[in-house]
């Protein structure tokens, strides 16, 4: 197709090297029989100096006109090696071309995101290349949460001192630890030479591709501020045959190129025209004897980029031109022939190496490859970093909000300089918001995780539960001991005279009262909740019924001693049993109705304490609960009144005084219980109820039976019929 046209370059051997690399790559592709079979690539090289050539290149690329000597259109456009030159072409071809340094900017942003550098500063040259690059970096950085603290320009002008002082002052006062140095190589050299007079430390420098691989910069700055510097560099690679191709160049290969002749004269200090100051050039001189950018073929970084760029165009065209059964096997779209290929169908790919500066003891720099950025990798995996044990600095405007706080943006600061506010009680934080824990959960101390709330109930294992259990068992033991004493002395006057049948029944009911207190201890369950309240209500009614029976017997016995009285036949043993049974059955009926309509049930109380759950027995029907208590209170009050009326009866058999004392204690305990029960929190509510049961039971046991046991055991001489029949003067309470 197109034949190479004469190269129109100025005396820049570096650019000549890039042009020769394009020629080498195109010829290598055209020799490949598998890549682009039946198609040959051609090229047109334009001089990068002057707007005329650039404008002509742009117009030809946009219009796609047939070029002189070519049988096809321009399908791809490779920009100049200088971003400053390429920007002029981009402004005319946009959006057909990739913006200058676009891929490098994206790579730098992903690189900083990898190290979690959210707070950075930028120093750039006053050139359109650098200004546009920093502007695009700032825009892309904001998308991933990276903020720019400052953007400072630097130029080689007469105002360099004032600008340098401003830069130094900012570097010393800024809180960001990472500085992006976005400059061309020449400006970077000037900047570093000026910075050697200032002691700038503690900064992580990140460089652009233009200077990051120039190890000779280490000799420019004496303070080694570039120690640990990192940045993106064009990939370094070995390209077989390229070195030989470059060094085999002869002026005869491009006889019409004045540029090659001029560079040749510069290389060998000769002249193709007769001259009095220099020797004649033969054109056969050996380039291997020359030391220059062109003849340096040990490593290929920028040349590799040129090489790959040409190959990517070839691969893209190859993929587009594939055809099987009328469709493209790769895209599934209809086949495209070589005359239908459009420039927009050919895509660009970028690759960079991530390099790190390591300053040696002699002050020289070693450029170490530590990673790679490649847009041909799958999405999300363009950036790869090798294992690196070096400690990198942390650069954030504000550390992440601590656990228990949320992040809030401050409209007067960048988004990276957020404020932190403490989360309300009962919530956890995910740094951006406060989340309410479910009802059964509560935040941990750090407020970053919801944990199940601890449960609380009166347990046998804790001190209070163990003590109450012990007192209950002591009560059962004392009741049993009293029963044994009464049983072994049941024929004595002291036992027989005080209605032994009701006494034994009362002792039995007291044992049940002490035992029912144990049902209140332990984890509440459906059965335990129903049992504890009903057992308590029935056993206490049985107990009070026995005491009431004994009180009535005392009153009836006194009436029976009066002449002509026959009242005892109305309240004999049978009537006593029936009265106790009737009073108890009434409570049984109340309990059955309670359990039928709305029984007690286990409940998790999460309202009293915010940070823990109280396991308790809900009453179900409050009416049923207070009906049970009210009935017990009614019987106790009736018993107290009758006993109080009989307290002065002149008979040594009289138990009324003892019953009066016991009922007084009983009523005082339960009257005190009501406010204490209502106001006690959590497990203490249950403890108050157990205490009331035990206190009233001990009161009955002590007041009614301890005087009798004392006489039986310690005063047996008073346990006689003669002594019992002796009249004594009544004692007024």
C-alpha cells in the first residue's frame, strides 16, 4: 500500500528512534502471514514541529481521504511522543482520540486508591500538558473519594523565587503526606535543583511518566527527597531485532531526508558538504560507536509503547476482519471487509510499569519495578502490585470515624475532611450512618456490632437466689421439725388443747408455702409461670383458712363455757374441715378462671433496661392476679379482726394473742409488698415476692408454734392438765 515518505524531523535523535520503531514494527507485521492475511499496513509519518503538519495530519485523519500513493484510508492515528504536541491534535480530533495522558491519570488514581491515599497535594508545571493532567486527575480522584489539598504551579520564570517559597511553605504546613509531581523532565530538573536548599522530609513523592525513570535526577537533588518516590513508567521490554534495525540505519536508506543527514553529521561530527571545519561524511560510519538516545538499545521503555501501539492497531483490525459463515466469530456481528473498517472501531490500550526509587549510599538511584497497570486486564483488575514489604505513609485528611460514630460531610471542607458524630444509644455505626439494633440486640462497647442482649432472671446460682433458696429450705425444715415435735407430743395437754388437727394442717400448709417460694427461682417457663402464682395463692389460702378456723374455735370455745351455751355443735371438727375446704376451693376457682381466661406466661421485658432483657412471668390477667391477692388479704383481715376480738379471753388455752401477732405481721408484710413489688426492677420484683412469702410464713410459724414448742421442750412442767386449767389474769395488749 503506502510507501514510506521522507522523514521530516528536526535534529532530535529520540524522535527519530520512535519513527524508526514504527517502521520496524509495520515491516514485522507485514511479514507475519497469520496476522492480517491479505492485508498490508502502511504508514505516514508527520513532523511534530509546527502547526502546519499537525493540522494536515488531523484533517487527513478526520476526512479519511485517500493519501497520495495509498490504496486505503487512515484507520488509526498514533499521537506524538510529547503530550504537549499531542494535545493540539487531540483538540481537533476529539472525541476520536484518547485525551493526552488519560490512561496514566486513571492509573495514578487507582494506584493512590490502592494505598488508601485520600488526601494528596499536586505540584505541576505551568504548561497546558500539566494543567490539563492535574485537572483531570482531580476530577477522577473525586470519583473514588480522593481529595486534593492543594494545586501549586511552578515554572522556570523570573517569579520562580516567590512561587518556590509558596510551594515550600505549603509542603511544610500541609497535612497531606503524598505529593504528585506532574511536570515535564526539564521543569522537574529545575524544581529539584531549587529544592535542595530546603529540608523537606516526610513526603511520599509520586511522579508522572515524564521524569520518573530518569535516575540521573538523583544527582540533581542533594537531600534525597525522592527516596521512595513512585510513579508510572512506560513498560520496559526486550524487542528482538529492533536494536539491530536501529543501528543499521544508513543515510542511503533515506536519501531524500535532510533530517537524517543532519543527525548523522551531529553524531559523527562530519559533513556531507565540503567544509573547512569538519571531515567529510562517508555514510558508512558505524552507529555503534556513538553514545546517544538513538543508539541506546539496552532497554526499550518508550519504544516498547510505540511497538505495542502499532501491534494493537494490527490486532484490532485483525479481529474486525475475521469472518465465519457471514458473521464475526468474536463479536457475533456481520462481517466487515477491509474497505468498510472505520477508525472508531479500533480501540486503544495502555500499559505502564509502577516503579519505585531506591537511593543508594553513593546517592545514585535504582529504579525498581514494583507493579503494572494494564487496561487490557479485566475490569477492576487493571492495576496489579507485587508483594512489597516497604512501609508506605498514611495520607488522609481525617482518619475514619471511630466505632460508635458516623461520618458527616462539612460543607466548608472537602469531602475527605468529614466530621464524626457519636451515634445515639442503642445504635451501631457503619461509618456513614447509625443503624438501630433489633430489639433483642444491643451494641457492643465499640458500637460497631449488635450483640444479643444478656438475659436476667433470678437464678439459683447467684447469691440472692441461693440465699432465698436457703431460707425456703430452712422454713421447710423448721415446719417439719415442728410437726415432729407436735406428733411426738400429740397426747400432751399443750398440743391437744390447741386443736391438734388444724395445727397439723396448718404446719402442712406452711411447708407448701415455703416450697412454693422455690418455684419463683429459675428461668421462667410456661408451666413455672402458671405454677408459681396459683400454688402461692392456694397454699396461702389453705394456711390462712387453718388460722381462721383456729380463731373461730377459740371464740366458740369461750362461748361454750357460758351457762346454757351449745355453740360448739355448730363448729365442731366437721364444720372446721368444711370451712377450710370451702375457703380453699374458692381460691381454687379463682385460679382456674385466671388460668382459663388469661394465664401467666413467660415474657421478655425489653423496656425496663435498654441493654439487657428481663425474663419474667407476665401476669396475663392482672385482674386474676389481684383477685388472688385480694382474697388472701380478705381472709387475713377477717382472721386478724376475730383474733383481735378474742385476745383478752381469760383462758390459758387462748391462742388469739398469738394469732393476732401473726396476722399483724402477715398483713404488714403484704401491705409493704405491694409498692415494693410495683417499683422493683427486673429480678428484684421476683425477690420481693419471695421475701414476702417467706417473711409471712416465718411469721406464722414463729408466732403460733414457737411458744408451744418452747413449753414442750424447755418447760415440760407447764405441759400438764393441771397447769392448763389454772386461770390467769388477762393481759391487755
